[in-house]
């Protein structure tokens, strides 16, 4: 019974996710969610207390899945940590610059929109992004241990700064309708992470 409940709840979130990526959250009506999931209104409220509760659940699931993908990439210890990091940011570039829906970043899409409207969704975004930055921090530190990332940077500060830069580059790519900002972010990231000849070993 619980498995069916969870599966139905996930189905609603999965069906609505492309709509959120394209329309945003505020502009998405409950009728559109119901139509996409092919469920009656009563069924929606069986799984979610409100549209805001639904939005928080979508974000929580997004970050859970995102974290699993990051763990899978960052734990590939057969690769230098710097290469794992650059693969992550290259994948980010491809996802954000790609046409249509794709696997767009919900942080880029929703942060400014919902932060002032929903405390629970803002908190989901904050906690989720903190976890992404934590994983970046750990991977940068791994790179300093294996020698592929320079020791001239402090891992936690670098993780925070890189994530912030990439969010900004993603927003600019939406404004410019090209990937120039993302490509520049790739160049800056590679230079920032690279070991320096004068670094203390």
C-alpha cells in the first residue's frame, strides 16, 4: 500500500516537472498539474496539502536525485578530482545551454521566483544548494590531496565562489540565449582549480 502511495506521489511530481522547468512555479496552475498527471483534483490533495507543499516536495526530490548523481561522479576515484569537477561543470554547460526542456537546473529557474513567496520552498532551495556546495568542497579537497587541484585556494571558499559563478553564468545564458557565459565560466573554473608552480606542496 505504501509503495503504491509513494509511486503515485512520484508520478505527479515527475509529470509536472517539465511544466515547472518551462513555465516556472507561480504561473503553473493546479489544473495543468492535474492534466499532466492525469489525476482528479481530489487525488492531488491526497498526496499534497497544498500547491506550496507540492513545490517543496518537487525541490526535495530534485536535490535528492541531484545529490545521487553528484556522488556517482565525484566518487569516481579512478579519475583525478580536477577531472571529476570539470566533467560536472561541462555537464552543467550542456544541460543549461541545450534546447528545450532537458534537465534544467531548478535552482536557476526558481530561486528568485519563489524565495520571497514561500518560506518552505526557499528553505528547500537553501538546504539543497548547501549540499551541492558541500560536495564541491569535498571534491576540491580531494583534488588538493591527489595534486590535481592547486593548494593556493581554500576548498570551502572556492566551492562557494564557483557555485555562485555558475548560477550567474546560467542566468546570463538565459538572457543572451547562448552559452558564452557558461563557456567563460568553464575557462575561469579550469584556471582557478589548476595547480600553480609556486604552490606549497
